[in-house]
C-alpha cells in the first residue's frame, strides 16, 4: 500500500484551469483544489500517467502561461493538508457549502455538505457558484429536476433541499457515481436517483420542470437539442460552464428549440444562462 500522495501544483489562468482539471483527471489524478493561482491535483502514490500529464500541460502551455511541479505528501499528513486548503463557500449569505470536517460558527438557511473530490463540484469554481446562486432564485417546490453532468451532485442536493419532488442526476465519469452517492447520503436526500452515462444513452419517462447543466460550451451546444424535448412548456433550463462571450452562441441554438432567455449572471468572466421553454 502506498504511504504517500503525489501532488501536482499547476499555475495557470482561470480560463485554463477547468479545462486542465478535466484532462488531468483522465490521466489518473482524482482530487483537486483550486486557488487564486491555479490548482493542486492529488493522487495516491504513482497512480497516474506521467507522460500523458506532460502532453496535456504542453498542449495548454501554447494557449497561455502554464507552470507545474510535483511533490509528495506523506499519507499521515494527507487529511491535515486537505482540510487546511479546503475552505467553506458561502453564496449570497443564504447557502454554505462545506465538508464534513468544517464546523461553521454561523448557521445559514441552506447547508450543503459536499465531500471534496473535484473542486469544480464543490462551489469553488465560478460556474458552480453561479449555478447555486441562480438555483436559489428559482422555485423548485414540487418540481421534477434533471441534473445533467452532475459531478459531485451538489446541484441535485440543492434542488432536493429547495423542495424538488424528484431529481434525476447523471454523469459520464465513474468517479461521480460513488462521490455523488456519498454526498446524497451526507445530505439525507431520499429523492435523488443517480445514473452513469450521458443523456443520449439514457431514457427518462415524462417531462421535467427544471434541467440543470453545468458542463462546457461545446457539450451544451450538442445537448441543448436533447434537453428541449424533456422540458415541459414553461419549464426552465439553467446552464453554466462557459464564458460571457459564449452566451450569444448558446442563445442562438436554444432559440431554435423554443428556449428564450430569462436571465443571465456573470462572475470573473464566467457566465450562467437561464432559459425558458416557450
């Protein structure tokens, strides 16, 4: 059994951070923490493909400055290191997103307990923050919700706590299955069903009142035509995972499927977009 974790520290722009995290996860790293300079990636022992990491970092270095370094953390110091770097997130003074080991001094109307695995599923990434902020403005009471590309299931948990009657969540990554189940149990949510796969491979009966999708621009452009038929008339589609300059492209595709903009939000050049089925 390995007695240490490998840490990969990457310094890059916020625009490259999410893209790098997604690809580095495919090369073996399974836990991530973002910071104001980039992010840290962790994996037990040498359980990653070092040559693949080198190719990934070289590819993105052509898009902007990227520097990195490896070091090792002894296993007995792992929890201490993780807890020291993982801070709770508070959204609009209404919702706190924390890990089990946090003990907040102040109570908030909504509390989400999320095991930190992939940081863009814990509220630390701007797009997750935007989705949470937008969701809290939406009426979820007795609504049927779809969470596409659910990651840690943070949005599913929030939907459940906001009064959704049923949540169907899915993701293409196997790590998401276990992590989502853990978070669903931690938050005592009984009405969330988790699936492995993408929407084109899955089949759900009936319509949804709300569809949530925090993915990336290219996937959203491909899947908006799949979301629309599942959305009932007057239903809402909340999107994030893209930059402000991408909004017009997404709106253009959405309009072809009877989806009209209701609201948008921005945070450090990342954006969210709320659409309604006409």
